[in-house]
């Protein structure tokens, strides 16, 4: 493929006149992941403006084209040689809970409910100021190191916590050079007015830019019809709020196998609440029946597939090829690191594809290029941020990965997408760029937080001790 795309000449002139230099990354196989571009550009290039956006992407020597020279070239153009490397868009994780990064390996014999019991309901009430911030930072930096340049953080409000503690998750992410979409929790006991008062100042901060972490919001809907202790209209209120502010909605649905029948029975109420509609995505959505699947697809809803987490918690394997065939929108996520214990998107796509092939005994279904799109552009579309990230195209943010298939050595490359999905891991990441800025080099964060591991370990030790003390000496309750 040898196509060139350019931003308007006018924009380029403005950059040149302002003295911005551009950087030309050349010599790599560039997989744009744009629809129709399955082979990528052999000996491709990516031209990135110093404002962090992509100016042009194509094949060969851009300077041999007089049009490129005239529009884009300036004397201070920098060149980076990436011969032998593969360049692809940064991964987009469509579902996760970053704070869980501090609690890996927990409840190894538990499916969803025992695992939740061991995590949220054992430790959540002992979080002190600074814990959520440190744990969220731990999770986000870990994702970044593994090539996730945009994350959808399904923030959580744990039992007994106040708004200040909850809000640390947002503040922590705002200080990390990773793009994030914040899934905002309404908190079930608050009124609609209280919701608006909390949400509006946060929405005012939203100004998407290559160098700005905050990329968008979704409403995290926690209302589930029939859930004990919950107002029956919670879900419809959450949906109404999301519509009022034109935000996508994200909710957990049809995850654990043990509760499949009970969860499926909630579908009519979910539809009634307005949660089967465009802009709504379900995390997991494994235990569907044909009616739910087809109605969700027809309604324009979407799902986020989390193979690592679904394997770890024995939740099951969503029939992704069938979902796609009926027209459901599908994205991918890592989930929190307490259930998808490493946030390596290369492992997520490999495990997901292998699991489907084991079940189907057929290799002609989903292909490596397809699953790379699910974990990038398709997820970005579901989150409403695909005008900024998800593919390598002029005008989008320069969020990209430089993968070195020679380190560790994976042998000659026959098909770039197949090498990425079948043969590479995040160990092959030579560099991760966000908004044109290199944030990871040879597996290490460029701005490492060396004190973070010790800080997180101290905090987790304190939380564990408090939970153990509570277990040893439960509070005396008087009848
Ligand atoms: Zn989740």
C-alpha cells in the first residue's frame, strides 16, 4: 500500500511559521490499523509535528515527493531511523480498574464473587488518604509500560469511602502521561442535583489534546435491576444523566457464569431503563442468549471483551466471531490487574485469539489484524475518542508503539500483524509514544517513579494488617 495522507497545507504552514519542528520516523513497517490497510506500509514513515499530532503517514522516502517537501519540510526536521521495527497505534484498553494493580494474585481459586469478597469487601474499607492515588498510579504506569496508551478507568467507590478518597483516582490519572477516559461513578445515595454538581466541574476540564492525559468521560452505571439495597430506578437515572451530558455509558453485565440465568432475566428491565442503546457498552457480556445478543446489536450497544480477566476468573469465553457476525460492536480491555494480573495487551490479544481457535478448531475466523483493531480503533470508537486515537492517521494524536521483533529475537517477519499477535510480547517494546512524546524506552518509563513500589508495598501492608486485625477482633455489635 502506498498512500499518502496530509493535513491541510494551511495547518502545516501555521506549524512552520510558529517554529515547530517535525520528527520523521522512517524505515519501519507502519501498521496504521485503518480499515482497508491490512499489510501496512513496508519501509513506511510517520511524520509527527512537535504539537504531538500526526502530520503524514506513508511509504518510502517522503522527501522524494515534491508535494511533501513543499508542505511539510523545514530545515529543523528531525529524523529517527526505525529500520527493522514495526510501528503500530498504542493499545486502547476499554475496561479496567487501575487501583487493583496493587492486589494481584489475590483469591487464586475464586470466581468473580469470592474474588470480589477477597478484594473490595476485605480491603476497601481500610483505604486511607493517598492509597487510591498510589494504587491508581501503579496501575496506569504499568499499563503504559506494556503499550496501553489510552485507558478507560472504570473508577470505583468502595464501601464506606468519602468523595475525596474516590476522587483520588481521577487526580492520579491526570498526572500520568497516558491518555485516559474516566468512567465516573454516580454514587447511589446522592441526588440528581448532587450528581450534576460533582460532574460539571470535571467535564469543564475536558479539553482533549496530545499532551493532555484526560481524553473523555463515561458514566459508570452501577444500577442493576433487582440488586439488593439499591433504588430500583438507579440505572434509569444514570442513563438519563449520561444523555443530559452526552456521555457514553459503561456497565458490568453478564460476567460470572454462576449468575448467568439471574443476570439474563434482568435484560427486559435493562432495556426499559434505556441501557440498550447506542453509546452503551457492557463489560464482559459473556453469558448472553441469542435474544439478548441480537437485541443489543440491533440497539447499537457494544461490549468490551477482557480475555485475560475472563480466563483468570473462570467467567467463560465470549463467542466474539458470532457477536461480530450479528453486528455487535466489540472492543477489548485488560480489566484491573487483580483479575488480568499482568496488563500486557500482546498477551490479551494472543490469549483471546488462541482461546477462540481452540474452541472453534478453525483458524480462518478472526485474524491477527482483526484482533489488533479490536484492541485499538474499535475500542476507541466505543469510548467516543476515535477522532483522537486508535489508528495512525493525519490529525490524530501521535500515540504509537515501536516494536522490535529482534529483541527478544522472533525471527524473520512474514506478516507484521501475525508477528505482533503470535510472536511478540511487551518485552519487544522498544518505545512507547504518547502525543509524540517518548514515555517508555526499552521497557522502562522515561520518567520513572522509583519511590512508587515501596510506597505501594507499605500502603498495602497497612491495609492488610487492618483487615487481619478486624478479622481477629470483629467489632462487638449489640442487639
Ligand atoms: Zn470490571
